[in-house]
C-alpha cells in the first residue's frame, strides 16, 4: 500500500498485506514475511539497531568503527497479524498464527497461535486455528 518504506533484504510470501505507513527495514540480515501475514497501519519492523547504552556513538552518519550495531534476522510466520503501531525488534521470530495487538512492542520471540499485547509484549490468550481450514478451502479455488 501507499506510504510504506521497505528497504534492505526483505522476502515477502504470498497474500502478504503491508498496509499504509509501515516501515520494513531489512538491512543486511533481512526480514521474512511468510504467507498470509498482515502488517496493519504504521507497523515498524527492524532487523538492526544502534547500541543505546552510551558505550558507542550512534546514527547512520557515524563510521562503523565508532559504533556497535546489533543485526539479526526477523521472521514473521504464516497467518500472523501485527496490529497498528506495533514495533518488532531485531532477532524476533513471530511464530505461526500469532496476533499482535495494536501498539505492542515485541522484543523477544513468540510461541505459535497466541495473542500478544503490551509493552513489552506478553501472551494474553490462545488464538483460534479455524483459519487453517479456511486456508485449505481458499487454496482449492
């Protein structure tokens, strides 16, 4: 959709919807969006980050010998929906079927088929798997 920034190494599966104003910053390690994933309005996904501790300098204009960036691949698996305004940190794997609530900060990997929300993200309940049967029907058409 409009007004998205998709940069670096990004692999997008089938029927993936990246809605307006999303940022998908794949950098050198990359981001994988598997089939049927959805990024709602304003989702931010990062595969790299500066060191905010003060031990090194930060920002893209500083030569690398003066800073220490963290690089790690992000994987968003099948049937994941990430709610509006959420942020996904480097190194996270969002397992199959997860729903991430709006404005959630995902700093660590999830377990499959859960609903997560909060800052930082916490699993709040199980997610139904009814969509798996619907996927079978959809793929037959």
